[in-house]
C-alpha cells in the first residue's frame, strides 16, 4: 500500500502499521478506511508533532451525529492501535482508554478441575446408537484431552495433519494459525500416550491414505476429516452426561472454553509453583498463539474479574500485573 493514501505527519506510521497487520494475515479493509478518517482528522487539527495527545484523543472519541456505539468503538480502537505503534517507535503518545464494548459481552466459561474430569469420564463412556460411519465420536476422547492439555484452538486441532503430530519428539506443529503464523506446541508423555491409543484404533480403518503425511490426523470411521458442527454436537451430549448445564445467551459452556480453562489454570499453576508471573506472561502469550500481550491480558483480566476464587494464593500479584498499564497510563501525557 502506498503511503500517499495518507497525508498527515502520521502517514508513514499508518502505512507501516497496516502493512504489518497484512503480513500477519489481516485484510484491514475496514481499518484502512478508519485510518483515512484519522489522517484527515489530524490534518484538520493541525497536529504538527509526532505523538498523539490526550486532547486529540478526546476530540476523536466524541460521538458523531447518528453514529452507532459500535462504529465509535471501532474508531477509538484504531486510534489506540496507532498510538501504541507510535509509542513503540520511541515517541510519547497517549493511549486512549476504550469505552465499554457495545456488543454482547463475551463471557468465557472456566471449567473446574472436577468438571474437566467429568467431561473426560462422560466422553469415554459415550456410544453411538446407530451405525453412522461418518460419526466423529471416535476422535472425541483424544480431541478433548488435546484441547485442554495444550490450549490450542478447535480449528487448529481439526486441521492437524499426520505430519504435524510428532509423538516420538512430543510436539505438534500448528500451521497457518489465526494470525497467519506457524508455531510448535510441546505435549506431555500422558498426552502422547493418548495419541498412541487413538492411532491404534484409527489405523484399523481400511482406508489406504489414512497414514499419509498430508492426511488429516482426526478422521471419521470412513477416513474423512471431522467437521466442527459434528464435534460440537457430540460435545453438547458430553456436557449433558457430565451434568454441566448450558447457560445460554452466549455464556457457554463451549468447546472453545477448554482453551480458556487451559490458559487460566496454567497461569494459576505458575503462581502456585512460585513462578515469576510477569516473566511468564509473554511465554504463555506466545504459546497460545496470541498476536500481542494485550490479547492475553484480555483473557486473564476478564477471568480475574469473574473468577477471583481461582487466584487465591497469588498475593494480589496476578491482578497487579494486569492493571499495571492502567496505572502508568494515568501518569503519562
């Protein structure tokens, strides 16, 4: 993208930021239009020094006539991203506080350890009632243990190929993930044994290509890749067997909440083990495949607010880390 689209003093920084986002796999069509508006806004207010001020931020955050809350939120978050990018270049730049998200709030469901055990027990005891050769039941015991044991996304798990699962060296290769990057995920000896048991049954399927490197790791009894909808349907049955009720209204529990539970339980275990949480946070963020620490912060901040009982014994350090940026923000500009 050519920087001549933008004309303010922030033109090269906006252009660079959008190009970085696109290299990560984002299309940025909506963002580019908002940045064009920001660029024009900066020109109109004659901002001549690099570094977005609080005054500019507050003017930009004012609600326009007939503007929806969602549109305003998207405008402010784009300015926030730009200001963070400018600050990363070594300039002082005010980071605006985001208003409350106007959409329906996303509320993760954090499974207790007892619920996780109940899910595994219910999963292992399920049986099909009719002869459906396209069933996904075969993969469920291994899949659910993988999701909770590694925290990878359900889409990443179902996309695994045989060549991506290295049982002997105990790691997975996640290719072209949500942010367009590959990453390696270590697995425990226990999970490696689960994979071996799954393969012992899967490889009895009389399909010639089932062991080929480029074939899917998780397949139905006829050798076809398993679909998310089918897996989700079985998961709802498993929750019912485990006596874990659905709360409805987008409050779960969902199969993706196994990832949230992994992240939360991992962070709490680090604290229980006496690890330095501030130093461990970036490692967990990279492991989860997050684009930035902010994404991991949102995970943990929401969990800290909703499930404070999970943080007992952390002496408040967990929450202090999460709010450190907020406190610093008040002191700057």
